[in-house]
């Protein structure tokens, strides 16, 4: 069997996403299926609304009518998810669910795919995105857990430390 499972997209009645998530999680717990169905998510993004001068953070569904499930596809796990109340089916041709590719998972931001940094403290790097784009600097420290680096860049004739994401820099050879 696969070690870590794959992400599958499940179509639900619109507005029932959280209910479907709760139902699947309850069934997994009741049937002791934690070894085949690992995680259920309703992809949301935070939105900041300003009403009457007050800032309010709300969760907005990115894909209304869809839930994503990380699971190992077996006849039993397919049956359990497919027959959960509120689920209309898996996304894929006919009755064969198609897992998301690693690229799709990364682009959806479903799972943090760690970025490998091919650099060490003291290396020269070029900033390739963000407000410091095209600046060149030297790495002061690397935080693999947060996927961030502290880079010393020269701005207005002064050395200034800036914190950047791994994907915002490239090493200079």
C-alpha cells in the first residue's frame, strides 16, 4: 500500500462542504479507518472585510461545492466517501477518481510542499520576487522550519537585513 495517500477532490452539494467534512471524519473515527483516510479539508482563504470602519476577517470557500480528501484509494475507502450524505461523487472520469498531482496540491496550497534551499549562510543571492526584487544580498541566517532566510541587502548605501521566503531568492553561482 502507499505510504502517505493522495489528495482526491469530492463534489458535494453547495453549502454542505463543512457538513460533509464532519460526516466523513465521524465515519472514519467510527469505522477506525484512520489508516486509509487521513485528512479532509474544505479549502478556504481569509478575506478582510471593512464594514462601518471595522476590520473583520472572514473565511471564504475557494471552491464552493468541493471538499478534498487525503486517502489511500481502496474499495472500502471509496465506498465510505462516495456514500457519505451530501457527497455527489469524486472528480474524475466515470466512477474512477483521479488524484491531484503534486503540482496541483502545491498550487492549491493544500499541503505545504517544503522548498529545498540550495544555499548556505554567506552565499550571495538575488531576490527574484517581492518588493526587494532584483536586489542582491548575502544570506545571514536560514530557517528551514519557516522556509525563510534573512538576507543582508544594500539599500540607499546601507546594509539592511530583510526576511524572505525560500522561493523569493535564487543563488548566484
